[in-house]
């Protein structure tokens, strides 16, 4: 697993960020499909014969989906959305509680049969949480491991039980790092396992509840397994050894050496006597924990083994990994069969009656025949080979071209996903992003509406990017990544407020064409329009007039901060969402952000209920939406000189440096030249403040005492509006070019921009 920055605001991120960011994740399809690889699987069987069986899939898109299963189909019946990064593992405990872990460093609990509401968030890990293990018969015990080298053992029932109101514990009062729905964790509910055979119980009181804390593995943990009764736990990772623990005390009982690379998968039989391990060294090993030794090693795969599934007695093992292949191996006779060959590396396996679910780096999940209740039946088909005990023996067979033929050609059925986005380019206009997905399809997205505006199909990404590139300069007001398989658009203050456009350029009707539109502000208005509506309904007309979202105490505490914030004079606190900023409610984006409490969260914009406030949203978002307060912005102006071309007799009433908004178009400069043009230059009429005057569409702030006097005596050619050209570096500029574009593409120097003008003869 690669160390990649989380899409959310990770408290442990190395990247310094003073203000919390707001991210929105775009989706152009329905919400019933995953759009990234499937990291984990869990099967929930119905206790009654005619009831539904369910499959839970956790994805790199950050969501978990519940599928109601029939003989030959699966229907998505719920989406569990709260994690802000990859979901790495899931386990079911107690028959109705789903526990998930994520690269966002949290564990979350869910009611298996709910509509997808997270019941508890557990924060204790310092890095990505990669794996979970549960005890089949002890329904409260779950272990978690991660890249921080920690292994925690949780009492889930205690972890999700809210405290009585009398204890009055809040997350602010107790810094134990475990956050959720206003409850903390009893001391007995968390144990940290230490590889140094010690167990430090730190019992500093915090209203009577503090998790037990100790250091874990020396290196990252990738795999865990627990026996049925919860009395034995095994772990493996980058240390290349299998560690065995007593989860009841956190003490280490043994360490098993043999693998030569990372351990990626572990299984225990129901009694806890035998352990199976799969490793990046391509080997599967069978260990006898009683004898503390390796009984057998199996060279079945030609590359890393990432997934194992087995019968309860550990008589046979199903294995998959980086070599795209699913094998069935008889651990007694060493016979192996290639069940099927995939197109993608296999990440997880789950046996389900006589079939097996296979999850890969693709967004689809496949159900294959497996004879899980009697694996020996598959070997009667023939085609098996004997697994060697050295990894290079299997590799040599593969190189000789004698790869076995797969037993099965087609799965029983497939739960389809949508192709993940793997390539993207932000276009120069800073409103469009070009993407390419795993199917090779190239699409053009409009970021300010969150929709695909053009699907080009399977075309060359680079050629299409060249075709769409415009000569235009707009500040980078957002960033994008595709870590979750879809477009995640990140807004960070104050950078996000740096981009403005004229309403005319956005085709906004009912607004003066020269009004400046702040792209981030209008995008936030569109994105959170549902929340604003719900909030107004909750607070009533009085609250919607005064706009209060903060308590008096909060406003007082933040008054100093507000002194640095500009009020957007153009905004007039209008709540209207303009068409270029309307987001879809059919495929609504999800918000990822965090406020002053509770850590990062993720939710569909249509599921916000109006109760969210500064505890949930960054303060700068509320300042923008509720008070029209934007942070101070830099470089919104462009300084330049305006001189006549060499040899031109035409002069204008301007001296010194001029200043105008970066987005000012050249046709405004032409109008300015025409307005200021004289034949006999007066000597007492120039105001040399060097700024453009408001007389031209609200952009020019320079005024002259002689405006009226020389206009009344206009020469005949002036009344006919002479044709003026503006040049830069001897290149005639298009009237639609902005000052920023000219500076970036024509001037290309750090010094102040110099523009020249001349009268075009014969027009």
C-alpha cells in the first residue's frame, strides 16, 4: 500500500495546513456502483432459510456497499459513506454490527441492516488502518492493525455504548483520541499489543475512561487473524515474521520466521492450532503454533500472495494475488488447481457456500464456482499440479510455458462497477478538467457544476488536451486528485478565492455584465444550496435575516480574525445560485471536510440537514456563505504602462503606472484610450493617481477634470470612434484577452507590463 495523502484533512498529515480544507467528490453515475478497486469483502448469511444473504464490499472509493444476494444477481441495498479515504477491511461481529477500517486512520461501526448511518468512529491509530480480525464466537472482540505499527484489540460492545448523561463526558473534555457520537471508551475496551513482550496500561483518569496505550510492532502491519474464541491473535507485515499474541492480555507468545518478504494475508483454523500465511515472496506457509514451526511451504503463485480463504478445518486453501490467478490447493496432498485467471490483481477472497467472491483492483466483484463445501470435487476435473516448496520452482515452471489451464472460464455472475479515473488535467480556463478512466474513456468535467459536459469516448487523452488548451490565464483556485477513483476537488483558503470572472463571460443573465464573480464563492453557494435551504427552514425567518450561525461567545472570540477578512462588496448576500454553479441532485457530489470537533467526515450534499455548523464546517466556509466575508486576496490587480507606439502622434491623458483587475479585457483598454485621446494635450487635466476610472463598466477608477471640456469639443474623427489597436511586444492583442493572459503568454517578464496603442488607418 502506497503512502499517499488522504483526501480528507488528516490530523497526522505531514503537510502543514493552517486552515481546514473542503473537498467535494464528483460522481457522474448512479450511487449503486463502486468506482475504484475493492479492498475487502464480508458475507452476512441470513439466520432463516428464506431470508436475504448480504455481501458487504469496501472500496478504494471510500464507501462500503451492501448487496442483497439472490442466486444469480446482487442488488445494492445501502451505501455506507463516512470514511474519507480508502476502506481497507471490514468484519461482521455479533451478527448485526459491521466494523470497517480505513486509510483515514479510523475504525467505524455500522448497523448491518441500517440505511448506512455510522454509529461510532474510533480514533486511536496514528496512520492508515490496514486490517481487522474478529473472533467468531466472542462477538465483542475485534483487532485492528495499521501502518503505524500498532495493533489494538477492541471490545466493540463497550466502544459503541454511549455513556450515561450523568458522567457528562464530551470529546473536548477527554483527549483520548476516540471520537464518535458523544461517547468515550472504557479502559477495558482497548488493548495495545507491544512487540517487546510488555504491556503498559496507562490509566490517567479522564472522567474514568482512558484507552490503554502501548507501542505496537516495530514496522507496518498488513494482516491479522484471530481464532474463534478470541484467545489467539496472529499478525504479520513488513517485518516478514508471524507474531502470535494473547489478545486478552496483549502479551506476545511467539515469533515465527520463514518468509523473505512482507506478509500480506493470514488465516487461523477454528482452534487456533494451525496458521496459514501468504507473502510477497510468492509463498504460502502452513505453521503449527503448538510446535512453533513451519510444517509446509507451498510454491503455487508466481508473484505476491495477497488473499487467502479456507475451509474451517484448513484442509484446503484458496489463494490469489498479484499474478492475477486464483488457485485451490489441497494442503495435505500439495495438489493445486488454477481455478480462474483474472485481468487484475486479486485483493480479497470470501467463501460463500459452494462459491467464492473475488475482489480485485478493479471496481467489479465476481462470484466464481468453488465447491467450498467439498473442495475435493474440483480436483476430479483433472489439471492439477504439485506445489513445490521453493518459490523459484514455480517461477521456473511458468517461464517454461507450462502454465495450467484454468478450470473455470466465466464467473457465476458479476457485480459491475464503473471504471476508475486514472488520469486528469486541469485546463487553463480553470473550470474544466479532462479525465481518462480505466476503460480508456475521455471525458470533460465542469468543476463549478460537478457534471460531465462532454464524453469523447476512447480517444487520445494528450491530443484532446491539446485541442482544448486555451491561451487564457486564471489563477489556480482548486486542486484535484483521483485517489478515490473519481474527481476529488480540493478548496483551500485563501487560494481558492483568487479566481474571478465577469458575469458576461459566464453567461449569467440578470446580472450586470461587468460584475465580477468569485468562482469559489459561487461554487460553494451551489454546492451547499441544499444545506442553506435546510438551515433557513430550521432557523426560521429571523435567523435567515441576521444570518447568525455562531454563538455570541464564538463571534466574540473570532472578532479579531474577522478584522482580516474582506466583505465581498459585489455579493449583496444573495443566496441565488446561478446556472453555471448548479450541482446535480441526481448524482450529487459528496463533501469531505471537518470543523472544530469530531475530525473529518464525508456526506452527500443532499443528506445535509441544516444542523451542521462551525463544529462541522471550516470557519472560512461559513464566513463566505453566511456573512460574505472573504479572506484578503493577493495579486487581484495588474500594474502596467500604456504608451503610444513608436512614431505615433496620438497621445492620451495618462501619465505613469496604471492599475486594473487582472481579468480586465483589452477592449476595455481600447475604450480607455479612445476616451482619453486628445490632439492638443491639456496640461492641467491629468489626475496622476494612475488607476483606471469607474466610467467604463465599473473597471476604470481614473477621472479627469477635463473630461467634460474636451468631450464637448470633440473633433469629427473622434465622434466616429477611431479604430485603436493595443500591442504588447509588437504583437497585436485580441480584444478578448485579459491583462493576466497578456502578461503570462505575450509579455513573459517579471517587470510591470508595457502596452502600446496606435490608430489603425483606413478603417
